[in-house]
C-alpha cells in the first residue's frame, strides 16, 4: 500500500485538500496528511481529531485495534497516534508492534497517562512518546518534528 510522506511533494493523492493551519501549510502546501488516532476514550479521541483538523491534518478516529487495523489496510496513513494503556481488544504497545511488522518506518506517537517504565520498546527513529495531559500545540509540534524533514520542521514551526 502506498503511504504519503513529506518527501512525496508534487504527488497529491486524489481527494486531498490544501492545509489551512499556517505552520503545517508552509511545509505541506498541497497535501492533507492522514493521521490515525487510536484512543479508547471517545472524548479524548474527539479532541485529538479536532486538533489535527484545525492543524490541517486529516484525523481518522479508531476506538480499538480492530478498527485501527482495518483503517491501516484501507487508508494511506502518514502517522499514527496510539494510546498505550488502552482498554479494549489490544494494548497500544501490541498495536504498535503489529504496525511495525507491517511497515517499520511509519511514524507513531504513543500517548500515555502513566509511566512508561513497564513498557519495553526498542529505540526507533519513527517513534515519539507524549505524556497525558498534553496540549494541542505540543502534539502538533511533535508531529511536525516526526513527519517533516528536520530542516522543514524547524522552518515551519519557526
């Protein structure tokens, strides 16, 4: 499955719209990147998805790993945001491991409301962790640094 990352400038998939958020629009003028949000708490999922939309991303919500896997198979994703301590059919770490078996370089942000000491994860250039509670601006800046080439991220976040 084709994934759309920042280095695909000039190749805009059918149906994508231009970004509206100034920081992101500067780096992605012709693209609206799909970001999967897997969170078991509906309110938190909605807040994150809305923040992504305001920032010019297309947030796609999944309330469990089964939905997340189906979305992954059907939608070209640029990044995933996964709640580590999810309740539901699969933990966030198990979903991360499944995603890594599918596509090792897919950028992932893990959100956690408690310590990550119990979680054993291999260091990964495409993985970031953010502790709850976090602000929308912090999440957007973290995403910018994760999915934008380093020089463009600093210029866009200026």
